[in-house]
């Protein structure tokens, strides 16, 4: 607070001091009031402070009392807990005693039941009562599970030893029994005779199968494996390596032998072996495995000696495929696999529902016995081990898959068939037909193309009936070779190129050859469309692991290249037929013509050639390629027409008028080119040619407009030529203007003057553009560009120099003055301006400031 400033503001003048007394009185009153308020505030604060101290003391006292009460409660709770523990101690002891007593009673009961079951099991095993043995052995295994943790007790250890002895004796006896059955089954016709002679009085093997199931999966698998091996000993003796029937010709005998074996097994043992043992299927798997080894060794020997008979090989392969199909229908593995998965899912749901109760009983040690479902155990084991999947993959393609690596002679045979087919097609006269690949018509195509694709599709059908593996991939490569050879065969039918003047080539079309070339184009287009579909078919039928290696893109490109080559030949052939007419046009003396007549004779010749040729091509060639040909042909004809005009030495005004009339006629001819020879007034849409496309019309109009522009410039008077050239041909070059003046017959000196005027005009435009840029840009600083000109009567010189300018305005004025000076002395200083025009692209304009 600045007191001096406050006083100066309150009393700025001497007259304001008159209120000084009243002001002092007011200030004194305010001070008194402020003192009184401060005194009251101090008193109030003193009273409040004392009250706060009193409240704090009371709160602390209440907290102390609360802690005392909590301490008392905790002490009483501890005393109560101790009292409860003393009361419940006796109860806990009684509860523990009860639990131990129940466990002991349960264990003793189970031990008594186990001892009784083992004793009974020994008696039943001695009497060969295997049905009862199987059921009792399940119960023994369940009881033994509960005593595993007591195996250190002598009584339990003795029982375990007795059970293991019984298991071993049963296993040995059952395996011996089945071995005797397997060995004797070939020599005894009736199985009941064999069963009656078994030791122990056992009359059926079905009870022993129950025992095998009770002994476990491992015992069952070993027994079945031994039984299967015994049954196939005769197969090895007859069809093994070096045996009597070890050859491709006896492949059918293998299948017949195995069918007899299956029929014999079904007749003798279908009522003995349980269905879930799948004895016929296991016999089949072992038979397939041994046959694969036999065939592989046999084919390797034949291949090493190079004496493979392809017909015998294919016959054996087809026989193997039929046999595999019969086995697949017999066992119906896919259906059984589906049922097995459904049963497994159902069993898992039941297990989930019962697991909670069983787990609770197991925790309470009250689970006494659960009967064993051997069928479910074996099905679960087979499903988990992938037995059914393995069986399906082994049967379907197991035997025939061996042939896949040895079918090289078959591929060679197919290659020979393809080559013979191509040779036959090349020798025969090719016919035409409507080509359609499913996506649209292609006009007339050579019948050899459809014959080739039909043959390839039949070859695919034959091969996929045998294999879809590596052999099919090798065959697809032969298809590629066949299509490449067919491309070369078609290319040989196309007229060859004839060397022309310089590096140019021409094509000679004999009369009527345009139809054959059109068919070649259609055929190439048709093949280029069918080949991708063929590739997709091969990929879909081939093994998915090999499908990615199939690629026919090279063949598609080959057919497309052939179509482009034939189209070029067709275009060149038509232009070759028009060549006499253009030579006639070029031989006319256009510089001496003095009258304008009707349509020139060379146009009549062009019209006659096109009217004769185009209808044949239109009726033979596909629509897309015909439109393409019309575009190219119109472009070539009009360009050739313009080239002939440029090659003239001089063209008079009358000749120009004649050429304009001819240009109008050739324009009408080109616009009617796609429709030549057709009845455009015919109401029948099938015979009426389609109208020319807007794109084609625009192309013709553009080309003809350029020709007319050139002719109009040739007929323009010299004094108006430069101006008309700039207007009609804004992008024209000085060389174009010079060529037009040469055709007009303009003198060389006059040509030079006009060209210099054209160059100066370009320089002036650039100068004005540069000056305007500088002016509108507000200056370039202390340095800018300009033009400095110096002249003399004896000679002319032009220089480009760099100078410093005072600003943008002076630079612009200097540039404008230089342009006006150059324009006024244009005729006098022709050499200087000509030099400037030639170097206009490199000029830098500079202005010099003069004082």
C-alpha cells in the first residue's frame, strides 16, 4: 500500500483539502470500529479453544473405556473356546475310533471276500469252468485294486502271488488251446470234433474268449496275432517270394485264396470269437501288409530287369482296386467308425454322470465292486489307438498304392497314345465345329482341338480309375507336352513371314487362306479358355498333397501367343493384298493434276479387296478378335494412306481437293469395314452383322480428321499458312510445317522465313510467359533474367548476359521493349532470329538497366 499515492489520489488539488477534517473524522471512526471487532474476535477464540480441549479429553477417556471392554470380551471368548475343546475332546476320540473301526471292518470283509474269491477261482480254473472264471476274475481284480497299498502285508502279498499264478496258468493254457485249434483247423473239417478233444472237457472256445477278455487287452492282442500268423502260413508258402504263384499274372489267385480263408473262418469260428475281437478284419490287415511286401518286391525285380508287361501291370492294379472295394463294402469301416464315435460320446456322458457318485464312494472307501464291461474296454482301446482309422487307410488304397511308384510304363504308354493321336490329327484333314467351353461360343474351331481335349479327358478318367498320386502328376506333365506340340502343329498351318524391305516382314495369304487363319485364331482362343478348366479338373481329382504342383499357365500363354501371331499374320496378309492399290496411289502425279474427278481408281481396288475379304473373315472369326482386327486394320490403312501423301514431292490445289474427296470416301469405307458384305437391311438378326462399336467409330474419325487437317493445310495460301497451322495443329512441330510447305511447293527461302516466324512466335510466347511470371511474382530480388539486344548495319548479333535489375517493374518493361524491338526488325535480322529459334529451349532472358 502506497500512502503517498493514495493521498494524491484522494486530494489531488488544494481545493480538495477543504474536506480533510471530515475525512480524518471518518478514518478515526473506522479505526475504532475495527479495534472493537478485533477485541471481540480474540475473546471468542479464547472461549472456543477451552471448549475444544475439554472435548478432546472426553474423547480420549471414552476410547480408553472401549479398549477395556474389548479386552474383557476377548478374554471371555478364549475361556469359552477352551471350555468347548475340553467338552469335545472325548467326542473326537470316539469319532476317530468309529472311523478306524469301520475301515477295519470293511477291509476285513473285503479281505475275506478276496480270499474266498481266490480259493474259488483256483478251483474253477482247475475244472476249466472258464465262464465262471471270467466273471470271478473281474471281481478279484477289483478287490486287488483296494489292497494295492497293503502289498507289504504278508497275507496280501501271498494273495497277489496266487492271483498272478492263476493269471499265468490261464494265459498259457488258453494260448495253447488256440494254437492247437489254429494248427488243426486246416486238417479237420468239423470244428466240433476239435472242441470235443480239448483237455479239461471244454466244449466251446467262447468261454475261453471271456477269460482272454478278463486277462486284459495285451493278452488278447498277442493271442490274435499268433492266431492270424498261423492262418497265413499257407499264404506265404503259396504266394511268397520265390514260390509257385509269385507273379503278376496270379494276382487274382491271391484274392480268391483270401476270400476262401475268410469264408472258412466265418463258418468255423463266427460263433466262437466275439464280434468286438474283429478277427476277420485283423486277418485282412495282416494279409494286406504281406501282399504289399510281395508286390513291392515283385515290381522292384521287374523294374530292375526292365521286363515289366504294362498290360499285366494294369490288369493286376485293376484287380487290386476291385478287391479293395469288395473289402471296404464287406467291413463297412466308415459306418462302424461313426458308430464307435457316437458310442464313445454317449459313454463319456454316462461316465460324467456317474463319476461324482463313484468318486464320493471312493473317497469314503465304500466302493466295493463294479463289473467290467470288456466290450466297452476293447472298443475304447481300439478307438483310442486309431485301429479303425488305420484299418480303413490300410484297406482302401493299401495294396493299389504300391503300384503308384512303378507305373512308369503306363505313363509311357499314355505318352505314346498322345503322340499317335497328334500324328493322326496332323495327317487327317481338319474339320471345324462350334467351339464352346461352357462360358461362351468361339465361332468355328478346328475339330482337332476338341478331339485332343476329349482324348485328354478320357486319359484322365482312365488314370484316376487307377491312381490319383504321383503317376497322375507325371501324366499331367505329358498333357503339358501334348498341348505344346499341338500349339506347334497349329503354328505350322499359319502362313510364314516373308522378309520385306529393311527389317520389315510381310505375310502372303493365298486365296481363301484368311478363313484358315481365322479358324486358327478361334481355336487358340478356345484352347486358352479350356486349358484352365482342364487344370482345375486335374487338381480336383489329384491327391491334395500333389495338386499344388499342377500348373498349365505356360500352355495358356502359348495359345494366347499363337492367337496374337495368327492375328498379326491375318492383318499383314490383308495389307499385302491392299499393297497394289497403295502403289497405284503413290504412282499418281499429284503435282501435275489439274482437275477434280470422282472417286480415284485405287479406292475402287481397296474397296474390292475388302469386300471380298472381310465377309469371309467376319463369318469365320470370333467376335472379339474380329473387332480387334477391324481396329488394327483401319489404323494400318489410314496410316498407310497418310504415309503415301507424305511421300509425294508436290501436291497441287486440285490434287488436294481430289485427295479430300478420296479421304471422305475412304472414311465411309472404314466406317463400313465391320459391315462389309453383310445385309444391314435384313430384319433377321442372326444374319445381320452387328453395328460398329462407338470406340471403332471414334478411332476412324480421329485418324481421318488428322488426314483432312493435313490436306487442308496443304491447300492453304502461304500468307495464311502459319496462322492456320497454329490453329489447326497446335501441337505440330516445325518439321511438320516444313513438310507441308514442301508438298505445297513453297520456295526454300520462303520456307525459312515462315519457319523463323514460327520459331519467333514460340520465343515470344515464352518471353511473355516469363515476364508475366516475374511481374506477378513481385520481383526476384536483386538478380533477374532479361534479354539484351545489340544490333548494327553490317551484321547482326544476339547475346545473352546476366545483369542486375532494380526491381520487377523495370525488368518487365525491359522485356516488353525487347520483344517489340525484335518484332519490328524480324525481316531484317533473319539470321539472328533463326539462331534464337533453334536455341529457344536453352535461352535465358536478361534485361539490362540503363541509366
